C-alpha cells in the first residue's frame, strides 16, 4: 500500500542494501559543476545534450505559483502529471471523462517543447469509487475502455505512458499483487498494453513499479514478465523504475546493473519518480550516483524527479528533492547537474561522410491486407487490426471481420464500424485513410463473446 503519510512501511523490503550503499556514497563525490565550455546550465539542457530528458512530476494546481512555474520552465524538459491522469481523475463516473486538469499540464508542456510522461492508465490505487462495484468481465471491460479512451484522447501527445503501475507484490514471493484488476485474470496487464498500443501507436508503453530498482525477487518477476512479453510480441517499450530512496531503502549498489539487464531485453528504461530523502552531501552524492547510473546505460533515456521543491513532495518531511521549500537549488541539484554534464552523448558522434543512400523496392501487390491480433478472455475480447497497404498508396480502406455467433462489438477506435454482430465492416476515419505503399495503420475494437481471428481488406 502506498501511504504518503507512512512512506517507510512500503519501502521496508529494500532495507538490506544499506551497507553496500554506504560504500557507494563514500566514493561518489561529484560535487563540482563541470567547467567545460559547453556544459549546460540547466537539468533539461544537460540531459538533452546526452539525448535524454530530465523531467519532474507536476501538479496542475501549483502552476499559478510563480516560483514553481519559473523553476519548471527553466530547468525541466519533461513533465509527468502527478495525479491528474489517474483513473479517479479522468473517469470520475463510468464513461464520463474529464481531462481539464491534465490538459493544463499537457498543453503547457507541449507549448514549451517539453515531453509528457502519461501516468498511469491502469493501477490498483486511485481508482474511482464506481470500480468497486465491478468485477470479472465488467471490470476488465471498464479498465480496457479506460485505457482506450484516455490513450486515444492524448494520442500523439505522450512520449511514454505508464500503462500499468505497481502490479507486482512486495516481499520475496515474486508474484503479482492481489488487486481487483489482477482478479480479472492474469492477462490483464497484456490486455492493457495491447489496448494502449492500438489507441496510441506512437507512444512508448511502459510498465512502472517501485522496489524494483535493484535486483530482487520483485524486479526478477517484472523481468520475467518483460521477457515473456517480448517473446510473445506483447507491445511493451519501456520499464519505469520509480526510485523512491531513503535510509531504509537506499539507492541499491546494483542499480545500474539492474537497469542494464532490463535494457538488454530490448526495452528502454526510465527513472520515473526519483526522490532521495536526506540532506547535504550524502543526499547530493546519491543523486549524482542515480544520474550516473542512467547515463551509463544507453537505453536509459530519461530521469524524472517526483516534484520540484521539497515542499511539493508526497513525503515533504524527508526533504527528498532538488530545490528547497523556497525554490533555492540544493547541493543535490548542483551534484545532479554536474553528473549530467559529465555524461556522454547516447548518440554516436556524427560521421563526416553520410552513409550511401539505399533504395527500398516497392512492395508487391496492390490493395491491402489486414491482420488481427486478438486478446481474448472469458466473455470478452479486444481485437487489434493492422491494415497494410500493398504496392499503391491507399486513400481509403475498409476491413471486414466476421464475428462468431453470440459475439458483439461494443466499442471501436480508429475506425467506423457498420453493424455490431455477424460480418462487421470497419472503414477508415478521417485521419487514417491515407496509408503509403507498404505502410500500416491500426484500429481496434472491443467486444463481448469470442473475437474473430481473421480479416479481409478492401481499398476504397
Ligand atoms: O505523489 C502522489 C501523491 O500526491 C498522491 O497522494 C499519491 C496517491 O497514491 O500518489 C503519489 O504518487 C505516487 C505515484 O502515482 C505512483 N508511485 C508512488 C508515488 C508516491 O506515492
């Protein structure tokens, strides 16, 4: 349980690493700002010079506080809405979606060229009250509809989505956390990822958790899930490591190695909610270590701190952030910036001779093909349909799918359905009718009963 007022309780399981980290801290000591001529002077610019982002959690109601927003504008190039995109905030009653608070953050960030991390589509906490009346297929459908609606609304605006948050149990068991979502069936996580991919194909889709920062039973379980997803083609692009540290749960000595082993599975890794309780040089050195760990892993493409000033933190009494209550830079800030400025670019240095141009032969055949990826559970399904153009550009398409008897379409995205049972035709909508030769677009639908396995495609 996350309890902002009693944070130590949920972090207990990582207390074992204390001794190791003391050694790490003793050798860290990067407290001087790099003096190279091109050292950037803000967190965001320094991270950008290494091909990464440096972000912060943002609360919409604080944007009118000028100290807060000045630091935000100056220092960060990515934001995560701290609470505004959660299920209780975005769907307070079933089927009624409210985005005004999240929009304030998203629109402001995008206007300033900042990235946005979406947090979080499916989570056992901060659910609206109405979900407690649902279980089984009804809850599964409600969750998938939520994922679909929110990810569709923000389609094209989100760099990375925390599709599923905190689904694994603490302690040594290495299993899933019991929750209402888990009780809809073990495949709820992959169902959520598939729905998110269909709704926003360009966003990176992350699994996000805490107490997974070092190698332990919980991170091993997440690792096994990511490995399984990659092997079965379940769409996952990144893993978020929350990284809430304090004396009982310090930065683990194998932090970098743990990030690297996940990256080696073929996913990006991101530090998503960094905060480190403490003060002075101890805290500063830990921040530098965390930054260096990310910089040392090529696929660690961003760091987000969980708030701006200490007073903005969910655990303010632990003074875990980079700015003090008045907005002054702390030693931790100086040290994090120095570590960023000593980082190496992730991109290879530019080559002087451009690579020879390659020509791609045009795909053979005309018309289009459609393939179905089905996510079936007892009583319902989500179908993701990929429409691929043949040798000619499509300027409109329609896909036909025949539903088995008793099945019905309840909800469609990225296409216009005619009918809901039997053979249903799905036509393109305004924004996805044009598909270049050989390229693809996806649409999806949710239904009750058993979903269809094949689709035909017609260019129109
Ligand atoms: O910082 C968030 C705080 O304002 C909320 O009250 C709390 C409710 O659960 O969630 C906090 O953010 C959490 C994040 O969404 C998921 N990981 C743990 C974070 C700290 O509790």
